[in-house]
């Protein structure tokens, strides 16, 4: 069995609990099979350390869904963990209805998260100066339990430090149009000459074959590799939360769960509603944590290349302004069967 090794990390600045995974080159930026846990708590947030250069949107979405499931159970919003809840039958019609409503809402949010981090990655990429940064961004997702966002009974934060930033939906492996046209013209002009050269050189030198072999594309990750990466990320999150269970667990009455993300104004997704009026308050609550502030629990997920903070730049366009967005669905907990 592979052995977990602890490595130093620079983000976040506080010392945090570590769970580490090393990425094989063929799977980068995915994750290798899990390692044996050997956490040591050195701060208030557990740290899930991924050894890739960036965190793909699919990994971020999977971790967000998994963390939500953990929070619902640990905060006493469901009587059993989500996977077990789907298999057990309630003893009354009322419990069956409450269970169905919660599971439907959870499934809907999970499906929305699959595209949320893709849209968030695109929003970051469109607003980034191509001359700065390393292609990674810092994303925040908040889980707030209480009647409303302003009257929260518990707050949990997921920080994704190193979200892969790119404009999704555009192919980056195609040549430029101008280059392609020029290439076509050159091929037409030299067609006869190339034909003659081919007839004269029926047997190319060995050096050509060596060059061809060196230029062969590297193998890409398969669907099975990707599924392994998702399962591994979920296990690493679960292991990182083991030491935090005592803090996350709370005997709360069933209430409503609100899910929010912090994204630029240019962010576009039909399932998320901008919350400009409470953005300043949420920034103070989640990003300025310290003595005298509201209690915030959470998990910090990092990779080898942490995000570059570009919000400190003075000349920020309006569409680049970071605000909080809330999911437009509704998740309501229930206690009994």
C-alpha cells in the first residue's frame, strides 16, 4: 500500500491538516490512487493537497458535491449519510416526501455544479490579462445553514486554490486560420516538386523515422482514469474531514441550506443568482476570518501551483468585480423517519 508523505505547503498561510496525492504524468492534472492517511492538525482548516499543477473543473465540482453531503449529515440535516439515505425506506408518508424533496434538490444541485465550475473557469479566463498569472484561480464555495444567509447557524467554506482557468468550449489544438491558409497555398505551389521528391526518395533516412517517433503525441487520460481521479479526490476529502468531524458535527435542528459561490460579474449560469447586496458582508465573514469574527469551518484544496491574487490590481473592470452568487434551488433538512 502506498504511504502518505507530508510535504510543506505555502497556501493557505496558516498551517493546516494535510492529505496528499501524487499525480502520475499520464493522468495530470488528475489524481493517483489514494494514500494512507497520516494527518497532523496544525490549524483550523484541513488541507487537501493535490500534486497536480491545476485542479480541473470536474474535480472541483465533485469535491463540492461531496462536501455538501458531509455537511448535511454532520450538521444533523439528514438522519443518514446521503448514499445510505437513498437506499432506505422511510416509515411514514411525510418522511418519504421530505426525503424525496431533499434528494431531488441534492441531485439537481450536483448536476448544476458539474457545469458551474466550468462556467466559473471560463469567467476567470475571459477577465484575465494573458500576460499575467499562471492559468489558475482561487474559487470559493460557501454552505450556509439557517433560515436565511443573514441569520446563519453554521457556515462552511470550500476553497479551491488552483482552479484550472481556461475558456471552455474552444479548441486549443487547431492551427490559426491564417497559418492554415498559408499552409494550403504553399502545399499547392509545391505539389509537383513534392511529388518528384517522393519518387526519388522512396526510402527516407532512418533519422526521419526517429524524428517521427519523437513527435508522437503523449497518451491522454481515459474515461477510467478520470473516474479514478474523481473517486480518489472524494476519498482524500473524506480522510481530511476525519480530524475535523468534532468541529463540523453539530446537533442542529433541521433548517434550510444555502449554497453560494464567489465569482466575477461576467459569470453566467442559469442556476445562480447574483447577491450584490450581501457580497460585502459575505466577504467579511468568509474571507476576513479572525478573532471576533463569525465562526467559519471549511476545507482548503490546493495544488502545486497556487492561484495568483489579481484582485489587488487597481485598474479592475466592472465585469471583473468579485461578488457572491446563490444557488436558486432549495434544500431543507429533516430529522426523523
